[in-house]
């Protein structure tokens, strides 16, 4: 497992956001239009690709 340090940005409405982008995502198996699942905890976010990418379930 490799750790990456990212910044939390702020948009014009003072809302925080995190931008994930780069070839490292492809190397991990993420591609355009993949569906992802996000689990949130108090100080942790887990993002994983959904194998059954049927958008009607979202």
C-alpha cells in the first residue's frame, strides 16, 4: 500500500473538496466512467471501484 499526501481545497462557496487526478489512478485500475464506492469515517475516506457498475443501483 502506498500513501499519498493531497490537499483539501476550498471552492468559491467555502466548501472543502479533494481532487484526485493522475496516471497513478490508471495504474491502480481506475478508468473513465468507472463507478466508485466511498466509505467515510471521522478522519478517513476509503474509495474503491464497484465491480457491478450498474448505475441504476446508485
